[in-house]
C-alpha cells in the first residue's frame, strides 16, 4: 500500500570561485536518495535553486531519475513529469514514488540528476576502446592540474584537419555522450569495425583530432563550469582584461589595462596543451561541444563578432548548419545566442579564438538540458550520441568549400544560405 508522503529539502553545493569571472558557479547535480520504506512518495526540494548560476533556466526543466542499482546505464534514465520551479521562493521541486521491489519492508533507492552523468570511468573505457581499434591513435596532450591525462583521439588521413573538443564545462555531460556517438561512428565500434559510406568519406577527407573530455578534473569533482584551479576553460583561450584595471602613474596618467594571461600551465593546462597541439596541426574546421541550461534547442553559435567574419565564413556556417539539419531532425538554425556585433566578440572564448587564429569554420555547438522544443519528446543521452554521429554528414558536405578560393557561395543552393539566428522563440 502507499505510505504517507514526505518532503525532503536539500541544497545544491556551491562550487569554486573563478578568478576571471569573479563568481561561484553551481547548477547541475546528481545524487542518490533512499527511502527506508518502500511505496512512499517523496517530494524533493532544492532550497537554494534561486541562487544557481542560471536560475531562470529552471523554468521548463525536468529532472532525470533512474531506479537502477547504479546510475551508469544512460538509457535507464527518464524525466520526472512534475518538476516545478517556484521563482518567488527560489525552490526547484519534483516528486518520486519509491516503489517496492518485492519486499515491503525493504528500502527503495533512486538516482536523480539534472542530466544523466557521464562518469570518468566511462570516459576511460571509451578511450581504451578507441586505442584498441585499427586506424586510430590515442595520445596524451598533457596533464591536468590533478594529474589526469588530456586524451586526444586521432582518426583519418585526409588533407584537411578537423578538431572537435567536448565538455570544457564539466557539468554539461551531454557533450561527452555526443563525443561517444561521433567516435563510435568514425571507428565502427557498434558495427564490428564496419564503416558506413559517410564515415569512410569523412576519414578520407579529414584528419580528425577529437578530445572527448577537455575537463576531466572538473568532471570527476562534480563542478559545473571550472577545472581544479577554478578556471572557466571557455574563457582561457587568449589573454583578456583582468577583472580590475590599474593606472600607471609613470605615463601621464594614461590608463593601462591589467591583462589576465591565458592560457597558462598553472591555471588552464587543458587549454594550453590543446592549443599548442592545434598550432602544430593547423585547423580547417572546428567544433566546441557544450550544453545549455536555458534554450530548449540544439544550435550553433558562430564567430560573427570576430574581425575576419565575412561572406566566406558566413556561407560556410550556413551550409554546415543546413546540412546538419538535413542529417538530424534535432538540429535547427532559427534559434541560437544573439550573435555578437561585428568586431565585438570575446577573443578569449574558444570558438571565437579558433576562427580568428586559423581563419576557419568554427562554432560552439550547444545541446539542451531540457526537452527539445518542437521535436519528439525523449531528448537525452541516446539522442545526444546520434547528434554526434550525424555531424559527419555535415562535415562531409562542406569539406569541398572549407579552403576553396573564389565566391563558392554563389553556387550553393538557396537552402544553404546563412540565417541570422535569435535567442527569442
């Protein structure tokens, strides 16, 4: 029989302070809860949700739950149906029925998560599978602050170089599910090594360098956006003005801006080592894969604010995104972050810096924590994997144009034209 309902309050853990942004981030969570009595409905309330990094993003969210003995089967997670955010109280809540598993006197456990976790152990298994597969080379680009390896998976022998990095922000676990789908298709890990025609074409056109997890320290520590030093890696790709400025009294009171040096081995070794390797290999196409708390869409954010953004990069962005839409219905082009104004983009943000540094197609790919608006329900790890696999179709489509001289965009179909996105929907 159904036992009396109870209410459980808890607080989300506030994470490390970031020197550059001058703030502490928290939002994502994952935990296990056990009811000593089964067949009891429990209401869970995050009492400090209103102070989270992106508190308004709780609206429309739905927390994931699994009743499996361990949380590491990504396909066992389902969304709760009654997740609610009370803006006035700053509380996030949902209910769960801790059901009996055959023993009325036994305890009943469940795991809850903002998005299903991608464990460090799963990461190591993925890298090991790649290393054991023919036609693949796994290298260590360097070590994190805590001594973990920065793994890079290299595949293909094409003349064009494509870099795809994932999970700079460790709380965005969907990014590594994306990496898993991409690597499985490129290596035929689900088909006993047999490659489909698109994967064959991609490996012939490109040499891929794929970093499945840019921030293994933050992932293991449960951080939302920072590494072990408290650095937001996606602000560490170039020097930028420090949070405060000082006056150099020796030069006629001309104001001098104190610079925040980045990347550095001491504060952001993950970026330092990856960028150094990119300078060695060059880059013709680049993606930085993330998750977004607020927008219920998969989308690309381009480098519109960089000084080299023009008709060429605009056309590559439009054609790539149009091809991605055709390859996977979860991708769309109408909604994204509002593009930066010309020459006003932040050069310390990863995809902006890569676009500028290599004059190449470069974008941030964002996936939602929420259900995908306007699409079939059920967005989660499996569809994130499929989105990662289908990026090969889009890359193959634009490969002839990445370094093509002349006005190639004049020969592209109208459906490939760049569409100016908006955050409003």
